[in-house]
């Protein structure tokens, strides 16, 4: 694809996702894809790819942030307090 197509798709993806988050209207992302597809299948494909990439990146970054938070919390927990992984059996 052309550099123009990729740049335009990336720009539109950023704007659409920002508007979806600001407005709470996730369907705006799909509607823009439909508008693009009606005129340019190449631009629609590049846009949808850009959307998928950004959403995947967001999920991956959230998972990494959760992992860091768990490790930080575990490191900050006092070492002399027993940590329970599950219910303790009482005899």
C-alpha cells in the first residue's frame, strides 16, 4: 500500500479511537470503516488493520501493567506475614 494510504489510515484510526473513548460510542469506529469501504477498499483494510493493532497494543500494555503491579505489591508485602494462596485447612 502507499505511504499516503498507511498514514491516512493510521491518522483516522487514532482519531476514531479517541472519539470512541471520549464519546462512549464504540460504533463510530465501525461506521468510519464502512464509509471508507464504500469508496476505497485499500484504505478500509489499512484502517481496520490500524484499529486492530492499536487495540491489541492496548490489551498487551494493560497485561504488562497488571503484571508489574502484582510484582510491586508482592515485593512491598512484609516478608514476615504469611501469604495465603487459598483456603487454609483447619484440623
